[in-house]
């Protein structure tokens, strides 16, 4: 006879046609429920991993790993500080910057923006913004020409293109014979950039460092120095290490301080979604309990005969654990195959659906990212698979225990 006995009888019960078709229907429902739950878990977590990865890459492509600034006013002697920082082995790039909030106008169009003054030759060492230029030339950003590079969303809000002029209004006022007037300067649009994040495309403008110092009247000083490290995840430790090598006291902050709440919110949302979608698998596991309870009731006579032939209670438990586990394993395998296949093709399926129905799920003017990225992580698949199998296995324990407690004489009394 096939050994072990529990596996043989459990598989036989699973393949046998039941007198009660409702039990078969619930078994199929349980299997499909687990498959759908596992598929949803893998797909949603992969999409959220993709969002987190894209946000991290795009945000950190625009912001520096750390910044060094003075506690009071502009940072003087920034040339020497920049050289000292570049000499550190863990610093891959260092570039000065001047920043300030302004109002941009053209005709009747008015919008606020954050202006960042940069050195075009040194900016690529700390950010990727100049690599995202889609119109115009970065080489036209020269000192004294008052050129400006706008984000694509900012340019559309103002209705300007490369070659047009805009007016920059700073919040600093000047006193004249006509009274107190804001400081105004006309700039020439030399290029446009697109990073596919409305946070930057709609609010960031770049100009040459010298022009920014004239605009904000920082003299020979700058707002601070932006740094890029060789290890992104070690930025907090490396920022403190860089501060220790600087002569004097400076305010040093890293990217985790600037975006900590944002990435913490993404991580929390991922955890909550995992728990919510896990309830689908939990409901399917409850269906396994219902299925096995009805099977135990249906097989009372068979259980009694097995007991009278010498089958131990543990053997009876094993029979129904095998039957329930088979439902869980089949559903989990189907769910893993469906989830992995869907997660790997989300970036193809979603644009096809948008094109077919002429809709856009993530409008660029509302969401930070307008596409639906996906990043499948093997560890997520393993954790989801193990969790689904454990829930399925736990769901078999009560019905199997109930079957093992069957009294042969009571079960065979009316047979």
C-alpha cells in the first residue's frame, strides 16, 4: 500500500467525487480565494516597491545626499570648504548653491517657484537635473547673461518656451522715491527640463550661481554646499563625519532628514496594504475550515471504520490536514504564478489598458509619478508564500482535531 497512509487517503478523498457538490464548490472557492489573495499581495507590494524605488531615485537625483550651510547668513569662503570636502575619500561630489523663493511672471501668468543658483560645470557631480534637459542648451547658462532653466510644468504654467523672457520678483523690497518696491529682474529662458515629478517640474528653476548671488544679494557668499557620497544609505553617518572635518561650526543635514516623513509614510502604507490584502487569504482559509468540517461530517462512517481497523487519532488528523493543505498549496502556487506574472508585466499591461479605454490612471498634474512602476522583490514573494501556506495549514487543525475525536460506535450507530 502507498505510504504514508495519511497522504494516500487524503489524496484519495481530494480526488473522489463527493455526494455533496456544495462541498466541492466551497473547496474551489477556497482555492481561488487563496490564489486571488496571493496574486493581489504580490502585485500590490511590487507596485508599491516600484513607487518607492522611483520616488527615491527621482528625489535623490534632484536633491543632494547632504548639504553644508552656515548658521547665520551666506556661507563665506565656500571655495576652500568645497576643496576640503572633495578631498574626503567618501565624498564623490561637492558643489555650491544659492537658493531662494521667488515669483515668476509673464503677462498675466503668475506663479511661485524655488530658484537654485548653480555652477553648470559642477552641478552634475551632485544631481542629475542637467541630464533631464529636454529643450535648449545648458551651455547657454552663462554668468551675466541672466539665463534661466525652467521645469516643464513651470514653463507650461507661464506659457513660455526656450527663447522667451520672464520676470523674476524676489520677496526682498527696495526703497525708492516711488515708495517700497519689490526687486524685479528679467531673465531669458535658455532651457527646459523634465524629471517626471510635478514636485520639481512645477516649482524649480535654475540659474547661474553668479546671477543668483546678484539677485538675492548674497555678495561673494553662497547659501551652502551640496554633497554626494559614495554610499547613499550611509548619508547620516557620512554627513556627521564630514561635519567633524570642517573648521568651525556649520549646519549639516542629509537627505533622510529632509524626506524622512515621506519615506516613512510610504513604508507605513506598504505595511497597511499587506495587512489588508492578507485578509483575503484569511477569508479563504476560513473557507478551508468550512470545507473540512463538512467533509468530516460527510465521512463520519469512513472515519469510524478506519478507527475500528486500528488507525490512530493522529492518522485521522493527518488525512484531513493533507486534504486541507492540498487546497492551500494549490491556491498558493496558482497565486504566486499569477502574481509574479502580473507584477513583471504591470508596466506593459497598464499603458495598454489606458490606451484601450482612453483614460489615465495617474494624471501628472495630481500625482508625483504619472506611470505605474513595478519592482518585484524575491523576499516579498517568499514571505507571502510562507504566510499563505501557514494560514492554510492552521485552518486544517480544528477540522482534523474534530475528526480525530470521532467515536466509532456513535458514528456507526445509524449506518
